[in-house]
């Protein structure tokens, strides 16, 4: 299961947000740095209105949404790459996740301390970026020293690794994140295997006050962070961690009333979950029937036989074909039987590249 890690400076609302994302209260939230040491982990359900519509058409008894894992990692501070604030331990936790959700404080409140003394989201974002890059610089230099020692007799893969690391080293030495799109697709795969911190995709969660949520553009801190992130093609999602924590304690009807009173249609958590899902490169296919409507996450570009393995290894092993209907055609037709009669159900082989929203029935024989 792919993981998104929540990172940021201490005391910016990470644990409060994590609790809201996972609807649990297992992450301690307090007004002092490093109240989280060991990372908290939680499974997050992906909101997807398509699932309910498919369930309604099939009168499914149960709905099973797509899920992925969020990890709440303790706050980093300036100097973390040199061990400050238990930094080495926390950086190791970031290395284990597939994408980074960087929570940045974008509100003023003299009652909540800031580890740097003032609220400055661009400075805060740069601190974390710098620490991730410097940690990579150190590990790359050590790795290159080992690779270059035996380079004459090195195998092709080791030579390629050394060449890629030599391209990355000047970037991280300047305290910058690596833009993966600057590398060929084959090289990107090799780079991901290196588990470098500065190559992980990032989105920003701008933690704003309750009254700024509907019009975050009026918040100068939010605007500054958005301009900073735009340089690197990164997304900024406004969210109020405190509101989300309060919403987590309400029932569905009370939640809807509260959101309406705030002047927003959906929870900021929903936007953040969808943003992290996209950041992880995940798409969704569906299996539906009277027992359940099930949303299955899969990495973009995965073929049908491998998607079948997401359900059960036997289905992949005995794969015969996939009967596929696009979500749009399924809804427009009114169900599987009608879609088949209209000729919009397709028979696809094991190498078919699955598309987001495909409604699938796998035929197999073991």
C-alpha cells in the first residue's frame, strides 16, 4: 500500500490534521515541539461519488472505498539533516513514504508558539526543502564514494546509478528538490529505487483560520506560499486543521450543517485526500454487484492482469479476460446488462492498460 507522509515544522497542525484525515485520535496534539516522535499511521478512505452511484444501480449491500495510508511524521527543524531535533530519525521516516504532504502554518495566533518565532510560510517551506536536500547530499556523496572506488569493474547498473547521482548532487547541494520530469522515464524508475528524500512528490496543506477558509486568497501568507509552490509546479490546498478536528466529532447530518454555516460545500480533508491520492499517482477501478460496490486503487499505467492481483492473486494467475465498461457508459446505460446490450462492454486482454473509472469483471480459471 502506498503511503503519504505528513511533514512540517513542529506545531503547525500536523497531528491535528492527521487525526481529522484518519478520523482517529491516536496522534497526540499539543502546543509544544516534538509531541510526536514515533510516526502515527492511519488508513484513509478516498471520497468518490462514483462509488455510491454504482452501488445504487446495483442495490449493493456494502460500499468499500479505495484506501491508502497516511503517516504523521514528527516535526523537522532547521539543522535536522545534521541531527538537530532528532532529525536523523525523522528523516528516515520520510524516506519510507511515497509522497509528502507538507503542512505549513498560514495563520497568526500569539497563543500558539512557532518554532521560528514568527509566521512565514515561504521560509518554513524552504527550511524543510533545504533539510531534505542536505540529507540527500550527504547520502549521495557517501554512495558516490563507494561506487567510484570500484567503477572500473562496475556492472552497467552501478555505472548508471553513479551517473544519475552525479546529475542530482548539484541540485540538492543548492538545497533544492529534484524535478523528476527533467529525467527520462527509465531514469525516473531508477531514481525512485534510490529512495531519495528530494525526489518525492510534494503538495502543500496551508493551515488557515476558520474565517479564511472560504477566501484563502485574501490571506497574504496563503498567497505567498502559493507563489512559492507554483515555481515547482506544486499544489497548495487551503485547510483549517482545527475545523477538520471539530468536524471529525460530528455525525453526517451535523457535519453537513456545520459546513453550510461556514459557506463551504465539502470538507477540506476531502480535497486534501484527493490531492494526496493524485500525488501518489493512483487511479481507481471498480467491481460492482449486489453484495458490494468496491473501489480499488492502482498505480496509473498498470495492466489488467496486475490490477486483477489487487483483488486476489488467483484471479491474476488464472486470468482469461477482463470485461470492461467505462464508468460514464455504465451510468449512462443504467447498469451492466444494459451496457452489454448497447455494445459498450469491451473484452480486454491481460496487457490492457486500465483507465480510471473502469468498471471491471475479471474472468479467470485456476
